[in-house]
C-alpha cells in the first residue's frame, strides 16, 4: 500500500504533466489557450465558465473568460461531445483520432436508449444533409437547427430526438461548437476530416492522455477514452510509452517522470478538472478524511496534488465572492497561496475577488 508520502510524490509529478505545477508562459509562442488544450488532449467542459477557468489557470498570466471564448469562436479550440461522452474542448488536429477511438463504444451505449424510443437511424443521412446545407451559411443555435429540420420534415422533432440527431452529427465529425451568440451556444460545420484506422486512433488517444496526465495507469486511459481495458492496454503497449513501478502501482509516462511541482503548490481547480479525470478505483486516497460530495460539484482545493478542501464562487456585478472550506486549519503560507489563486481567478473574471472561509454552498459554475 503506498504511503502518503509516496502518493504526494506521484501527485506532484502529475501536477506538472497536467499543467498545474510551474505555470506555462502566456506568450503566443506557447500556443496560449489552444496550446493548453492540445497538451491535455481534451478538456471536460460541460460547465462553460468553470472549464474556461480550468484552461486559463494553466497559464502564468491567465487569459480572461472572453479570451478563452474567442478561441472557441475562431475555431482554434472546438467543443463537442467526445470520449465518455460529455462536452470537451479539443483542438482540431486531435478531433478525428479521439473521436475515431471513442465513438464505437459510445454508439453502442446510445443504442440502449434509442431502441425503446424507436429512433430511426435510416433517417440520419437525410437529416444530416439538411443540417450540412443549413450550416454551410454559418453557425446556428440548436433551436434554429430544430426549425430547419422541422421545415424539411413537415413536423418538429422533440428535444430528445433532436439531441440524438446532433450527437450523431458530432460522432460523424459533421459538426462541432461554433461561437457563442450571447448566452446561446451554436454549432458550426466541420471541414472534411482525415480518416483514421481505429488501432492508430487508440494509440494516438493513449499518447495524448499520458502526455497530459501521466504518470497514470492503463485503466485511467480506458476510463478517459471510453475504451475497454483490453483495448487501452494494447494501445499503451504500442504507443512507445515508458513504464514505471512506483509504490506498488504500474504507471506510464511519455518519457522520464515529470519534475515534481514545487512543494506547497496550491490550485483552486475547476469543476471536473482534468487533474482528477481518471479512474479512482485502485488509486490511493487523495484526502485524509471523507470528502463532502458537494465539493465535487463546485471545485476542489488542491495542495501538492492532494485534496485540501472545496471552494465556491458567486459572480456579482463588480466582484466575485470566493468561499473556501478546508480540511484543516491553514498555515499562513497556505492561506497566502490561496489568496494568490483567488487573485488570479479574479483577473480571469475581470472582477475584484473577495475571499472568506466557510461552508461551500451554491455558486457559479456554468
């Protein structure tokens, strides 16, 4: 059984690979927002505000929320249903291999809901042709797409059927996210994508995950990429990765073990941050005590890669109120590091931060 010291050492190495250790420069040469997403392979993003912070905080000078949204608007970062599947940010060059690797299992899972509802797959080619013609004139919201399909078919699709049509369009690499229109998301038509062999795509996925999340296990790759454990292990074996036996765990990197993050590294993590996007079964415990489940749905405070608390935030007109709940009384150094993170978050929001200790409750996440 790994000791707490062993686990902390592994977690500090993972902080580095996942971009939360010594922060990357914010210059254009480093790729900015798109560079962060490319390094991670994909970034879970169903909560738009929080996931944008998850990308921004990995740069030494965090880009603002508007700057992250600009990367989505210009297409340098796409947002689509991929991997498990849920919404993820992904760069265009990784979209086809990651989708090719994960889509077969996703389609099989979708069938269990589609069969009882009588979803007609034979209509998809015609519906997708209508969709492509409409999007050729520019991005559309889901509501606008629903109107276009209703006009073509003579009757509207209910929300569930429309959602399935769009999910299949994403899996078929026909559409992905477009620019926000106010608070409404849009879809854009994708250019033709390179065709990938499934085995090659799974190898690409394994390398992408390990590059941005290692040291990690094959089971973590399987969970993240919606692969069977057998397929994940085969991809790992063929990906030219480096195996390490650490603290009783078989872990993989894309080379030497990453240099551990500086001791005392503190991060206010986004909801579902990629640092904790792995299969927790068999992974050593990351908190000394039982963690309140509400922390998972607001945000975690990480100290040296271990869970040290939760945090929530409420956006006001001119300020952002940040509440932190910790597992133990903070040292002066820990609190100073939390204050620094709160200041970075305020800069991301463009709002003046206020920081207090208390019970984490409702807050702004989406």
